[in-house]
C-alpha cells in the first residue's frame, strides 16, 4: 500500500507541474494521430499489395518487413512527442516558461537519437513477440518477463536522450544504471497510471456504449465521437503525466533541481536500495 500511495502522490505532483503548462497535453494527441498516420501510410500499401497474395515465405517476410518499418516509424513519432513533453517539463523545472515551440524544438534536436531508440525498442518488441509465438507457454512467460524488464530498465531512456544526448544503447544502459534498484516503484507507478487512465476513460466508454445501444444513427454518431474525444484526451493526459514524472525522477537522480510539487521523500524513496 505504501508504494501505491507513493505513486498516487507522484501522479498528483506531476499534474501540478503539467497544470502550469497545459498546452503540453496537446503534444501526445498530435503525436498519437501522427503515429497512426505514419503507420497507415507505410503498412497500408504493403497490406493491400501483399495481403492477398500467396502465403509463400518470400511474401510473408516482405509483409512482415513492411509492418516492422511502419512500426518503427510510428514508434519514432511517438518518441518525439514524449521527448517534447519531457523537454517542456525540464524547461519548467529550470525556471523557464515552456511553449509548444520550445518543447518541439528540443525534441527535434534529438530526432536522430530518438529514431535510434524507436528502432531499438521496436526490434526488442518484435523479437519478444516472436519468442511468445514460437515457444508456447514458456515463450509467453519469457516474452512477458522480457517486455516487463525492458520497460522498467528503459524507464528513463527518453530523459537521458533529451538531456544527455546519448545514443539508444548508452541511454538504455544509463537508464538501467539509475533504476536497477527501483523495479517495484516503476512497476507500481506504471500500473497506477494505467489504472487511473482506465477509470477516467470509463465515462467515455459508457457514453459510447450507450449511444450504440440506442439504435438511433444520429445519437450513435454524436455519442461515439464524444466518447472517442474523451478517451483520447484521457490517454493524452496520462501520457503527459508519465513524461513529467520521468523528468522529475531523472532530475532527482542526477542532482538537478526538481519542481517543488514533488516531495523529496517520495522521490528519494524511489532510489532506496532494497
């Protein structure tokens, strides 16, 4: 319970920081839409051209390769968005007044590093997915543990890229070095944010389901549109809160100033050796 309450306090502190620069919430929305467009523009033609062909090894591999490239592109766009929020939060904690322009400028300055990170993260995810598919129950267990380990150990990779200008491998090593004793806290925070997002999204999901059940076309269209808008907004807020927390945790670990909204004992507790 202590870890859960600590995660809740950190989420509240992240919101206090984000509430002073609410325009940063727009970044995950823009990045999410752009990521979907990028994936569709690359994967769509490949599926249309190869999806209906014979299931030969060559066509299957070509389709898999196209989808992998599309996933890398989408991951890159998403990483750029997350990096922009991280940069904006860092600017706020340095006493500046971040804007969308300054946040995106900082992310664009690391676009090459972020592409490398997107490539690494996507390759790791694809390899773990293959393990899960090919090795049965053991593969599912190994794949799940691998995904969890990579997620936790790379928790601070984006702040490292943004603030230290490191490549993907070095950023992963640096992140895991900072967080090697904090698995419990990162898992708890991630779970807590996911649960918070789900609970906040429930009204929108209920609205959409009710609209569909009404059977009236006009009500269905308006209801689903409002529900989708609500769910997207919730996802954007949760993503931005996570980025702010990562920024604060990174700055605390590297002895940089952290916003007063974050309690020193909560942040120091995330680095207490177990």
